[in-house]
C-alpha cells in the first residue's frame, strides 16, 4: 500500500507516493537533497533550478560512489580475514587429529 507524503525541497512542496514503512527514510532523503540544493544555490544565486538540482544530485551520487567503494574494500578485507581464519582453523583441526 502507498501513502502520500509531502516533501519540502528548496522552498517548493512536492507530494509523492511512498511504500509502507519508507516514510521516514523518504523524508530524510528529501532533507538531504534540500540541504545539497541550498548549498549549491548559496554558491551561485543566479543558477537555474535545473542546474541546482543536477549539481546537487551529482554531489550526492559522488558521495554515494565513495561510500560504496569504501564498503567494497572493507568487505574484501573481511572476506580475506575470514578465509585466513578458516584456513588456520582447518590447519589446527587437521593437526589435532594427527596427535
């Protein structure tokens, strides 16, 4: 089921549909977008709303890419550590059966 949510972004109101349980997340995302758009607008008062939106979206996408890469690197490091621990456990278990 979907509910209507009113969002305020850069002094404009938008009503959008939202899946159950996603309201708070959507409002949080709208606040982030509003914040980024205001930062862009404050840097260039003459910019069109389209340009402000594109630059804000690009900034958010760039941040997302950085976080995604950091998570991928962390996941790879964890995978390597788990593999090493598994191998050590296998070695210890194999050695204990020999005694």
